[in-house]
C-alpha cells in the first residue's frame, strides 16, 4: 500500500514537469502558425486536412479592438494564462485541472482579411478526446459575445 502511494506521488510530481516544456514550434513562421502533427490532439484554421481543420475567427473593425475583445474572452476561461501578447500574435496556455497538462492555443491576427487564425494543440499525449476543438468553439462563442456577433467562415 505504501509503495503504491509513493509511486502515485512520484508520478504526480513528474508529470506536470513533463508537460511544462514550451515547444519550439510555437510562434509565427513565414506568416503562418505551425502545422498540426499527425496526432488528433490539435486543431488549426490553417490546416488543409478535415481532421485538424477548424474555422478561423472573423472580426469587423480595427484589429486592435478584435485583439482586446479576444483577450477579454480568453480571460473569462478557467486555467488560461496569456503567455505572449504581440500586436498580431497571442499565445495562451491552458492547464488541465487534475494533472496540469498544458495545451497551447495560438492566435494570428490578419488585419487585411479581418481573420484570426487559430491553432490549439496538446503538448503531450496522442488523443485529446476533442478537448482542443471544443475549447476553440468555446473561445469562438465568448469572442462572439464580446464582439456582439458570431462570425465564422
């Protein structure tokens, strides 16, 4: 019994550390967010395959206003922490409640197209059971409420 408890405590101490290493693939490269891996634990509005594709957010008006409303929407979500705030890029970490696994959500603002490209990916594991897709749809809903409209392609 004591051995099982020790193994569980060690597991709980190690797992969060494994999930906290920020991937090198984050950020904007050549005007795009990184592509999703082959695993089903990622969605992206810039993906060309249906399994990973999710519609981008659309906005009307100035990009600065859309950025401010997106930050307000994300800030209303549980366990969200904004890591990077740039004029055309936003990186947010979401942590799971129990094991503290990290999912990275990135937003790339395109002022010309009035579009916010999105990428949401788990740092560890293979399947996320649809968590990243549901999270993006929740963000879409909150952003629509902040903006006073629901815009998507």
